[in-house]
């Protein structure tokens, strides 16, 4: 094991730029060094040491740690341990993701983690005095990362106003939009969709940090912008694939985000939705309103919309506002439903509830009976009463669709 006698644990020269800083650490510890920010984006790496492993190579090429490696580090308890401690942590090799043995330490400002230093143990493990040196170096690295954090915050403030103009339809000229993207040094995506996550309560600073971590480490879709409006996280996203899988990419990302927030940060009761994918920027506001519409429908129809995440999948529900307006304007009533309501009131029965469940399950007797916790024979009897009392032909698709819409509209009223 290497000790003090073989290394000069010097701090001279560590206060230059990040490249010099990381090369100096590598020279002292005689091993490859990588520094990441708190969201595992690559900040700097030692350049003159060819000894490395596949995980480090992929990180350098992609300028951030691949999602598979991050997931593996979470599963093996490495990242939770780094978030909880100030001291260096020995990390055993994880061969399935090409990760060799290394020592890692968090870079902190008080309790906030700003980033991580990774020292790859290529030949010999680091000695105890090396770990002490690494801990002091992590304290010096804090200033570098704080400066980086300030620059990122300035960039974020620069795009917030632009993003809200897009969301609210106050910037519709293509030339005007292209100019803003250019000034922000961003490439405008060919395709985009607005995704909205609704949290149970207002999103505070700590939850926002967790959100940023998940958004940065997940590589399922490209996040162009994000903003927070009280309890809503609003993402401007671009699908990676320009094919029929776009919707699945978005819904898979929504499911993964909700899962990761729960697993890693114990943040629960998040609802997600996505507007349709568009290629014209005057449609940003439309996609945003579509995502909000899905959230509204999920609140009004929790059972029917339980598995719906995309506006593209809400079907006939997208017309409900129009139908409701006509129903109110023309004073339209459904006499069959009125008869069932009156019968249930007089007989203390549940015919209307039974009919709605029967239509929800598309006339499937077994599934409807199971949902209502009644015997199939009981359901068959009720359906006969529904037909007789309401004058309904349950084999007529037009009648069934009309009744289905009427019952769902009654929720909006």
C-alpha cells in the first residue's frame, strides 16, 4: 500500500483552472481523477493518464455519467452513502457496468452536495494518508463548483422569460424564436412536447434540487427548459426518436420520473401528463394546455384516466368541454338516465352505478361484476332492470355511447 514516503501530498498549484486542478490531484495520487457536479455531469478529468476503465471512458465521451452506471451506483448504495457522509468512500468494482475500484468523496458547502471527486485505483489502492489528502482537496474544490453554480443560475434566469413567452403564446414569430435560441446558445429541437408534473404541494428548494438531479441523470428524453409554477413542474422536452415511438418515449419518461422521485427521494403523489408532439413553435402553448387538460381530467376521472399520461390517448374526453357547453346551452336532458336516478332514489338501489361500470368495462360481464363486488347473476338481473326501467337497449352501440358520454359529463357539471 502506498504511503507518505512515496508521495508528496502538496497543495501548491491546486487553485488554478479546473483542468490544472484535476491534473495536479492526479499527479499527487498517481491515479486517474474525475470531477462531476451534483448531477453527475463531467466538469474535469485528468488528461495525461491512459489507465482507466470503460465507465470512465463513457463518462468522458458523453460528458456525463451514463444512466446505467448511475442506476447501478444507487442500487449498490454508493450514491446514498456519498450524499450522507463527508469522508472518502471506497467503491468496489461493478463489472456489469464496467466500473473499476475507486475512491469517491462528496464536495460540499455545509450540508449541500456540490459535486463528487472520483479517484480510480488502477494498480494500488489509496493509502490512509491519500484519503486524508483527498478530503482536504474536496474542501478546496468547493470554490470551483460554487463559481460554476453561479454561472448556471445566470443561464437559467436568462431562459426563464423566453420559456414563459413560449408557454403563454406571446412569442409566435419563427424568426424571433430562432433568434432567442441563438442568443441562449441552444439548438432549437425539430420536435417538442410539453410535459407537466403536478406535485402534492408547493415545490420548495430541496425538492427542486431532487428534480434537477432526476432530469439531468435521466437520458430518456432531452430536456430543453424547465420551470416551476407553485406545485407544477413544466418541461420543454424533445423526443430522441423521430418516429412512431415518440409518445412512448414521453410516457416512459413520465413513469420513470415519478418512480425515481419516490425511490430515491421519497417524494410521492406526483401526477404527470404530456401534450402532443409538434414541430412548429407556435404550438408550444397548445401542447402546454393539452398537458394541463390531461391533469384536469385525471383529477375529475381518477379511475378512467388512471393509466392515461398523454393527451393523444384521452380519446373522446378531449371533446367534453364542447359537448358540455352545448348541453347547457340547449338544456339537453337524457330521459333514460333521469328514470334510473329516480328509481335508485325511490328503491335505494344502484342501477346507474351499475350501468356506468358496465360501460366502463365495455360490456364485459365478468370484469364488471368483479369491480362491483357482486355475483355475475346479480349483475345480469340489474342489467335487465336497467333496460326495463330506462327503456335502454344495451346491444345498441349508439345508445351505449350516448349514455357513457352523458354520465361522464355529469361529473363536469
